[in-house]
C-alpha cells in the first residue's frame, strides 16, 4: 500500500495518515514533522528550513526531496508507506516519480482531502499539538480533558509557530498556487481519489479506506 495524502494545511492528512499507518503497520512519512524535528535538533538543515517555515513558505524542493529519498531508502517502507505533506509542488511530484521508478515501485492511490477554506482557517488557528506523540487537538472542537495536556501520553500541548492567523493565510495561498496543481497531475494519471474532509475523524477514516480500496 503506497499512498499519498494530498490537501491544504489543516485538511486532516496528518490525523488520518497516523491512524491508517498504525492500522496497516506501515510508516507515515510526514515531511512537516521531519522538518520540525530538524529545527528542534538545531541541525544545519533545520536552521535553513526554519526561515521558510516561519513565514509559511515552502522549503526548497531539493532539500525536501533529499529528505524523502533518504527516508524511502529505509527497509521499513518495503511493505508500503503513506506520504503526508509530500509532494507539494509539481517538481517534487516529478522527483518522486523518478525515485520510485529507480526502485521499480509505483504509488497506488493519491487521496485528496477536500475541506473549505473557512473550515481550514478555523481548524488551524485553534490547533494544538502534543510535543510527545504528535496528537492534535482543537481548543474548541476537540479540547483535551485537561487543558494543555495530551489525553494519550500526558505530553505538553503547544501551538505551532506557523499556526498564527497571518501565517495560516499565507500557507493557504502557497497551497493554492503551488500544491493544488497536483490535483490535475494525479487526476491525469488516474490515481486521484477525493474524500470529503469535513465530518468526524471516524467518518472520514471510513471514507479514506473506501477511497484506498477504490470503491
Ligand atoms: P506541514 O506540517 O505539512 O503543514 O508543514 C509545515 C511546513 O513545513 C510547511 O509550511 C513548509 O514550510 C514545510 N514543508 C513541509 N512539507 C514540505 C514539502 N513537501 N515541501 C516544502 N516544504 C514543506
């Protein structure tokens, strides 16, 4: 099962990718998480990436493609993987196609999470993330039982630097301009499946499974 989860920031890709990857025993490869880890470590790559991320811009293609190439080379991707937040530009999609071709494998399905802009804004600006396990909450729609603490692991919840309203608006523009052309790209390859991304996580999860099975 080799999948790409595509959609605007806040569309629910991460939540659904985490659940399906755990259920299938395959890795979730989230470039945003990988970049945030590099930033937290203070590596050279992290320092370079942070400047782009803080202003809601995309990190240069060659940097992200390098990260993904290295990650796909690890043996845990053999049974499959879910790419979450990659590719985000046509250049990245073409690089991915070459990477997979070298390994004589193909993507099985691209799942697009369709969510309205108003809903994306509401979700992102209220989003809180666990430092420990990466679980996400929303201050209004899905608050944790204890304020500021993760229900699953007790970790501290924080607001991502790029979830401020101004940066969120910028990220949505970047999505429309640079990432949404991928819908046509994958549609023309017969790989695109559209999922309505508004509803309960469980409902959306069931729609994802149907989309992946091609029904
Ligand atoms: P995300 O967690 O997927 O919303 O990503 C957070 C930020 O990391 C984005 O706003 C970009 O700055 C950067 N990023 C993540 N994935 C990519 C990618 N595939 N290409 C370029 N930048 C990325």
